[in-house]
C-alpha cells in the first residue's frame, strides 16, 4: 500500500513528503529521503539512524509495516559520523 510520510533529514531545514510502499524497508525510506534532499550524506546512506516521531530507533531492515509507520507519520534520518 502506498503511503505518504513526512521526513526530516539531519542538517536540513524542512520536512519533505515521501510517497513509498509499506512493503519497502526503512533503509529504502532513508535513501529516498536523502535522494530528494540536499547532499548532506554519501548516497546511498549505508550507516544511518532512522527514528519515528516518538524518537524510537527503527530497524533498517524492517519493512515500514513492521516498523509501525503509517500514512502521515513523521520520521527523521540522522547520518553517522556527522
């Protein structure tokens, strides 16, 4: 199922809307956000922390469904070593 999520990339000043299938992984979500944002990290992101709007770290290999992300949720992506 296609959903819209609001993503914040560490170092960016805006939330970006990402449309993605819930069967994709959290890592794919992070890479999609980075691809549309400013060049803040090497692409694709190989070492990132992704958090839900409550601040809980999400497993990169989990699908969005497994991670508990739903349409309209906010997530953040933080690069490692920045």
